[in-house]
């Protein structure tokens, strides 16, 4: 009985967590830091090892592990070498933390000036067995100002047998005087797909049965930290022998991706009933609203990035099964709407954080954002306002008949008489219809180039030329077709003039009369948007509207300010 108890106890005490068991032992084991590995390997091969390094970056990305591997590379029996053997006494003692030549110092607890003075005294002594004494100072930013000052001279001119490696998660807190004495190597977050591949290898070796979707969730929850991902994998492997996506969600409190998608679609489409139903479902599951809104913000950030970037998979840490629904959602919305929703979500996060009833605050925020669906950008309204009053911008008067007016029909009393031109010979039948347009002087009778005729003429042109003309305003004046190009569109002026003969022939056939082309450019006044915004904000009517509807000005656009 006692023997069995002792064996069980021994097994429990002998268990090594995955983060320690799978700690990198060589440069080849490090992942996600290729540029840093290249620097260190080349330095070792060329014999250009710096006397002091600063390793900065997020937690769990390999700073301390790289420092230990560097110590092995310097003291290995085959070294200095970029490929330490891992079998000699020096490599083994460094790996198990028993080497007297490699000292790891916790900067958080040994941060006083006296601790650094003691270190300065110890660096004078030569290594006991290896080539170098390596001092690894973790959380260096926690040292006091006096300790940093005491370290400066030693960092600048240490003995030839000493190498310092400073590791920190907050490089901004390192004094510039210390930074200038170190070779700074910034570590970055490890991409999710790389973490997932590493977790797959480890789980297979450890006999942990876990689905690919669950591994992907673990990698995403680790937020770029391999050590955090191994800690999570340790936790969920104790929870179940066969780990699924649902179990990872329950254990880590991660929101279902499908639920995020459904709420996002409901918010974009303004489906308020569906939104309230989803919030009730979240409350029933016991979901923390404060955590959920952070995930919702991240989801809308992914939507916005996907709408801007051509290849979102290259920028976002998402799998193919998540990119597909995001692309479907993008068809229902616009960048403007996503930007406004994301801005409101960030403001709502602060309100929910301090609210006595987070659920109520969240529901009110969602209802407010749902009204964005019915809003139309003011710029779009301004640009199309003429369509609402029955006319198109820059177009001529309403269309008139293309045939010659009947002379015998008296006009209204207030219409001035126009002296009749030479009457064409009266004919009847089809021949008359064919000849009449050729002999009619459209410019003298005030006939207009109608939008229908304009569109018909553009369709008869080559696409590049038609595209340029479509951006111009047009009018008929004294037998001339006048095209007006505004602002930057004036760059098309020369190419349009080169095609003048083609344009004149096509419009002559449409109008039934010879016509000459004239192109004019209109330059825009340059008004600073800052000044324009200040002018708008000073308008008392606008101020009153903003106060009444609790609104804000997103953008200011000047209109009708063109001059020749």
C-alpha cells in the first residue's frame, strides 16, 4: 500500500510540463524568428559575437531559450559553433541549469544597485571551465535607474570572457544609454499557422488526440506565444483524452465563430430581433459580455481588413474555413459601414466595462449601431441630389423632339416669336422623313443633345474614348459640342482633342447636323479640409442638428466651388 502510494507520488512529481519538456535546445528548434537566428549564426561563424545583446519581444516567443542556446554555442566543446552538440558536459550543464558559467538573473527581484555592484565584482573572474561567462538578465526593464547607471560601464567595456544577454518585454523602458551599448534583436509574435504546426508535432509525439480545428483555436488563443500554447495544450490534454473544438471553447471560454458571424450579419442588416435573441443565447451560456465584445471588435477588424486587402489570408491569422464566411459577409456591407460600426464598438467596450449591467449596455449599443444600415452617406446624397429633383448633373434641358417643329401650331402667348428659317420643300412619304433631319439647323432652333442621344453616341465609340467622355459635362452652343472637364479630369483634354474628328462625325449623325467639338477645363479651388470643417462646425444650424441627434461629422466635402 505504502509502496504504491510512493510510486504514484513519484510519477506526479516527475511529470515535466510540455513548455519545459519541449524547450528548444538548438537554433534549429527555434521557430518564427528566422531573421534573428541568421544574425546569431553568422556572428558565430564569423567570430563577431557582440559583448552585449538585448532580446526584446512578447512573452513566450523564445528570448530566454535563445540566450541559453547562444551560451551553449559559445561554450560547446566544438565551439564557438552555430550548431552546439548538446552532448558535451558544457551543453548538458547549461540545459539543466547547473552551469556555473551561465547565470540567469531575475531583473524583477534583483533590481537594486547593490545587486548590480555584486554582479560587477563577479564578472572579473574567468570562467571555471568554459570559454565564456554568460549573464542572462530577465525582465531587464525592472532594474532601477541607479542599477542601470551602475551597469553602464560594465556593459560598455566588459572583460573579453563575458557576454551579457538582456531580455525584456518592454524595450521602451530601457534607457537609451543601455540600448546604445547593446546589439538589439527584436523578437516578434509567432504566426498562428507556425504554432499550429509545432503543436501538431508535439501532440502526436505525446499521444494527445486533438482535432485540427481545436489546435487552430489553441494557436489563436496563445496570441503568438508558443509557451502559452503549450500551457493551454497541457491543460486541455488533462481535461479530455480526445480533444474537440467544443471542449476547447468550453475550457477557454472562447466564443463560437459561427455565433460571431451571425451577430455581425444581424448588426449589418439591422435585424434587431435576431440581435436580441443572440445576446439572450450568450447570457444563457454564461458568456462574459466584456470578453465577448472584445472578440466582436476583433471580428469586425478582420472584416474591415478583408475589405481593404486583396489577400486577407496573408495579413490575418485565419484559416480558409473562416475566410470564406467573412467574404460572404462583405457582400452585405461597405467599408464605410464597417468603419462606423467598429468605431462604435470601441466606444461601447468602454461603456460596458464600467456598466453595472453589461448585458443591457451591450443591447443598447447594438440597437444604436443597427440604425447605421438605413443611413446614406451625405456625400452620396449631394452627388445625386439632381436625380431627386428630376435632372442629371451637368446635363442640358429636358429632351425635345428631334423633328422640325410644326410651323402652323401657334405657341403660347408669352413665347417670343422666332424668325423662321428657309422652309424645306414639302414632301410626303418615307423620302421626306429621311431628308428632313439632314436639312434641319438644330443649333438655330435651340434643339438639345438629350441624355439618350449622348449615351447612344458613347456606345458607338471605342471604350477608352467613351470612358473619358462619360466623365465630362456637355452642352450644345452655337453649333458646337462643348465638353467640360472638371479638376483632375483635365488630363484627358489632349487625348479627346486628338479624336475630335471621330467625335464630331458620331454626334453629327446623332444630331442630323454638322457640329464642331470644343473642350474646356475647369479647375477646382483648393480649400483646406481643416478650414472647411471649422467653417461647417461654426454654423449654428449644424450645431443644433448635431446636438439634437447626438451626431458627429465624419467628413466634409466642398461642392459648387469650381472656377475657370
